[in-house]
């Protein structure tokens, strides 16, 4: 919150200059100027209080949380001499974010209650000043419930933040509106998994913050944007925003924020497989955090350090770092850190070649899953580690009981991913289920899981994951004959695991490896059809000039589509191949949109979805299609003049982009 809203405006030359420094991110200069100014003789208590509040705000922007609390407590005592309750409210609420960063939730909640009690006795006829405090109180409540990271508080946090936004929009102060928008985006990311919606809020927030030239808010929004793109799997874009955010926080000398961004950069580079750079950044993060003395943050960064060392194969240093983490958790006496320590210990034991160690890893993991304090994120890590252990056992033993146990854990993984809105994990888990179905040679079930995984990825804006799953589905369709042959053979589970690349899938999920997909290429259109759900053709458009080829194609195609229509509704499938062609079917109730093409399916799916949206949005086209269907007539292009240019634009000229936000 900005000083213009927290305090009654002080228009002295010194304060105006301090504000200029703040807007430019020159916080040290602003602090020096204000400290000198309050020493002047003749200043009344209101002016001094205003300057003290402004200094507290600057200390927060610099990440000096312990200093804020000490300084604010002193100012609060001095506020007893003032006639208005405004200053008491302001100073109490300014302390809350600092306490939240220090994870002192009980103290923070007490101050929120005190602040709310004081606001309720302020005369409400002071409309604008009163509304400022109400807006900030709602904002503080929102970030309190956000920061606790309790899924049960997600809706409550969002309610307070939206109330804050509404009040701030009435006041019209751009950077405060941006602040509320940023926290709403944060809520949507971590509680709802709604990345596309969060992105819209964050982009609007950034535009407002830039208009108001408030550097701190810009730095915060860059960080939120980086998280969104990280979760989407778009690591280049995420890294760009992290570097921009880091540059600003360096200017502010905000070391806690710098340490966090170093950690996030480390995660980005680990997912890329650039482990040396990942290690370099996490070491910088740890070095800064040691300087600051934050034990819990230090423990959390050790968690990621150990993951990197495991990935690098530097197991000796990983075990040494685990011993360092053990000391930290013993000092913290924190239940969550105890669980993190055990999770990492199990991960390290999993790397051992000795059966005894791997058995111990499994034992620890099972115990962790039974612990009611284990978070959703913690459960996902443990389940993935168990999957890795069981896959190794399955490869060595070919024991079907192990396969059954693995299947049960994967079902748990899917359930927890859904509860925690971890849609990346959900999509990847559906792909993992598909590969398990291949081990049982249930090809239809495998395809069904791939379809579900891609639908989840697309619904929640995970475009790279959607492309990856679509490509895997295409490859499976090409290899159907090979899989059918395996049914007739005496192939071992180990051979099927290798053919399905099951271990690779689990490793990618555990290590959160970057999704690498080939550059998208345009498909070659062959035939477009609108048919009734019963299989009657309502419209057809061929893109093939060779009449003999077209006649041959149509004969084979209609045989294929009649059997496929039955499958799409009963089995949840949406594509099939015949020869070198792929048939894609999308529902456009009460019709099916059918597209035959050559090439990759993802680009074709993008195009057909766009075409369906355009038809539904164009009332004359949609109504004509329904009318012709009622009268049992087939549509020709001349019957709907606007249809041909639409088809040309989408399927021939290909003017719609395929990459979406990846090119932003």
C-alpha cells in the first residue's frame, strides 16, 4: 500500500522528493531524506507520524522485515499522542505483511483483528480516508489467507482480495489496483490452477503498474508472470521475467526477494537440464539466506539443492547437504520440515543399488503417505518416488503384483493432483496411465487416457504438454500394428516397458524436466465433413483435386467413420488412422465435425476447434446448418456464402497461429 493512502498527505518539499525517489526505486535515498527531515525542529506529531509510516513502507519494499516490526512498534507507541485512529490502523496493518513473510501467522492475525476494531470506530463520513483503510484491510486479509497456503482458505482469500479490488477501483489509484490484481493472480495460480485466468489478471496489473511508474509493483508482477510461464512449461519466457524482476529487486537491495528469485531461476535451469547453472543459482540463494539468518527459508533452499545434486549424481555432497538440513530442521522444530527431510532421505535411498536401501526408501515413503500433515505437494513427490521404486522392481521381476501396486499409486497420484489443482501433474499422470495400459496391452484404454490428458492440458493452458501428449498419441496410432503383434507374442513386461518408454515418463515427472516438442508444422488438409451423430452427411468439403483419389479415399473413409462414430461416444476417443491419413472427430452437438488430413494432429485439432467456434458464433451459418439437417438436405457452399472464405482462411491460408502464448 502506498503512503498517499496510508497517511494524511504531507506536502513538504522533502516528502515530495522522497516520493520521487520511491517511484524510481531509490529507497536508500528516500530513507536518508526522511530520517533527516524528521529531526527538524518545529514539526508536529502528525507530520512525523506520516514520515515514520513512509519509512516503514520503504523498509518492507527492501525486505527488512524484522526492522519494520521493531520500528513500527515504536511508532505505534508514539501514536497514542495523536488525536486520530488512522495512524494506529495504518501502522498495525503495515506490520502484518512483514509478520507473514516471517511466518508469524498468529501475531499477524491478532494485528488484523486490532486494525479491524479500530477501523470500525472511525467516523465513516470521512469517506475517502475510510475507504482507503477498508480496502487495505481487505487486501491484508486476502494475503493473510493466501500466505497460509491452506486450500480450505482459498475462497476466503479470493473473496477479500476481490473486495479490496472493488474498493480500490472506486478510488482509482492505479498501482493499488495493480497490487490487488497481482494477489488475485497469485491465488488463482496456487489454489485454483487457473493459469490462463491468472495471466489475464497479471497482464492487466503490469499495465497499470507501468502507467503509475511504481517500480516495486512492477518487480512483483514480473515474478508472478514468471511463475505462470514456469507452470505452463514455457521456461524461456519465465526466465526472462525472473531476470527482469531480479534486476529491480537488486536495485531495491531486497535480499529476501533476490534469494527467492535465485531459487526460481535454479528451478528453471534444472528443468532445462542445465544443472551447473541450476547449482550456481541455488548456491547464491543459500548464501544470501545465510546472511539474512532465515532458518526456514534456508531449509527450503537446501531441499532444492539436494534435488539438484541427486540429478547431477553428486550423491556424496547430497548426503552431506541432507545432514545440514537435518540440523536446520532440528533447530526449527517444524513438522513440515521433518516431512521434507524424510522425503529427501527416501529420494536419496532410491538412488542406491542395494535392495536394502531401496526397501528402506519404500518403507519411509509409505509412512509419509500415512502422515496427515503431509501436504498435497509432499504427497505428489512421495508417490512419484514410489513409482520410480516400483518400476525398477517391475523391470527386475516381471511380477504382475508390482504392476497392480504401481497402478494403485498412480490412481492416488491422479486423485491428489485433481484435489490440489496440479493440472500439469494430472496431464502427465494420464499419460503415465496410458503407458501402464500399454503394458497390459489395452490399447483402447491407453488411447482414452491420452485423450483425457490432452483435454486437461488444453483446458488449463498447458499448451506444451498438450502438444507432447498429442504427439505421443500420434506415435501410438502409427505403432498399433506393433502393439497388436505383441499380444500374440510372449514379450516380457520389461520389453513392453522399454517400448512404452515408461521409465522415461516417470523420470520426466520426478525431475520436472522441460517439455521438448518439435516445431509445429502445418497438416495437409484432405477432407472436411459435418455429419449427424447418426452418421448422415450434412456438409462435405474436399481439399483433394484428384477425383480418382478422392473417390477411393471417400469409400474407405466412410467405412472407417461409421465404426469410429460408435467409439467416440462410448470410449471417449477422438482420432483414428487409416493408411497415411488421420481422422479427427470433434463434437458439435447435435453434429460431429470430421477432419481428414496428413501430418501431426495437434495443428489439425487447433484448426478444427477454431472452425467450430467460428461457426457457433456466426448465427446465420449455425442456423442454416440446423435447418438443412431438419429437411434432410446436404449443404453446398453456395447455400452459405460466408462459409467458403471461412474454410479457406482456416484450412487453406492457415492464418490462425498454432503456438499461442509461446510466441509472446
